């Protein structure tokens, strides 16, 4: 497919996992792609890497301005940078709450704020936010992370309403558990990584983790000019975890 031919895209958190797969897919489908990340050192051509911390407004503004200047404009923003947190509402202190909300929610706000003036100039403008199944299902030990992604879901809908008449579509993807370096780190930290992986796989009706390219495919679908009538939606990419209720195997 070459539906992104001539378009310019910016992917935050694009040096790893879902963001990397998304940047690579958009480039393969014809886009010029800038990656904004805390550590863009692993970003290879044809992708362009820019160092930025989404918790730092100045750093975001400078990186977005540099990327837009190099790309010659901006059509697609993928707001993907995010961090995790584990525990119940009793387990994270105020500093951790501020930190995760700062990255996962305000990070998207800062990048969108810097990108919007450029997106308004595009005739195929789209924003895709990486949300999570944690926004729509109650998951144990994820109070802070879920609160951050619930905010991303609501932010997506509000932004879609605010910008629809400017021709800017805003949607989000809700991945289940995705096999990325992040989940690899979680598994490594578990008392029994193999058992933890098996539990995460069993939680998804497909019986396996989602792959980063599968999430990238959903992001590209939402960002593509072919989806010009789609705005204000959340697309689950979760192996059926949110919508299906299976009977136990063999019953
Ligand atoms: N992996 C999953 O199971 C899963 C499930 C649902 C949603 N998500 C979401 O997908 C997104 C990407 O997750 P992933 O699994 O690919 O993670 P990852 O850790 O593999 O990649 C995240 C990237 O974001 C960058 N990043 C982190 N903080 C940043 C900051 N302050 N400024 C700039 N860049 C920063 C990191 O450097 C890294 O390159 C996150 O928003 C996450 O919440 C992940």
C-alpha cells in the first residue's frame, strides 16, 4: 500500500515497541517519518530521530519545530510515548502519580499543542493516540496506569470534537498486552517470568500476546486518508480481550 505517499508523520516514543513498528509501517506505506523519543539513538534511516522528553514543553516544542522544518510540514501525529505503573491505589505515592500522568496524559497534550498549528495546514490531518485496554476494562494492579489511559480515552474524544471542523481527525487504539520491550521488562521482573507470560497470554481470547506490528496496522488504518470519515473512535487491538466472553476451553 502507498496510502501515505507524500504525507509527513511524527511518532512519539518511536524508538521502541509499538512506536517503532508504527514509524516503520508508515514509512513503508510512503510517509516521511520523524521519531521523537527520549533516546532516538537506535532510529535508522529512512526514519529521522529527534531527542525530546514529552514532560518538558520546551524540548517538545523544539523537537516538533525541527521535525516539521525537516519534513516540510505535518499531516499525521501518533501520540504514543508512555510509561507503565503497577499496583493498587495504595501502592503509588503522589510523586509517581504526577510522573505517570505527566508522561502519559500531559505528554500527549504538549505534543498535540505543538503540532496542531502544522496539522491545520494539512488536507489529510490525523492524530492517533495510543490508549490501552486499561481504559475500558478493570485490570488488577493497574490503578495509576488505568487512570492515565482513561484520561487518554476521554482526551481523544474531546480533541476529536474540538478539531473536527478544522479537518483534523482524532482517534485512539486500545491495545491489549503487546509483546514489546516494555512487557519484556515486566516479565523479567516477575518472580516466575514464564508463568507470568502464560497468565498474560491466557487473558487474551486469542491465547497469545498482541504483536507491535498488529497495533501499528491499526494506527495506520486510523491515520490513513482512506479513513477520512473516522474520528472520535477507539479501536481495540486486544485479541478479543475487551469484547469477548469465552467459556473455559473444553466446556
Ligand atoms: N506494551 C503493551 O502491552 C501496551 C499495551 C497497551 C498500551 N501500550 C501503550 O503503548 C505505548 C508504547 O508502549 P510500548 O510497549 O511500545 O513501550 P516501549 O517501552 O517499548 O516504548 C516506549 C517508548 O517511549 C519512549 N518514552 C518514554 N518516556 C518518554 C518521554 N518522557 N519522552 C519521550 N519518549 C519517551 C521510550 O524511550 C520508548 O522508546 C505506551 O503509551 C503504552 O502505554 C502498551
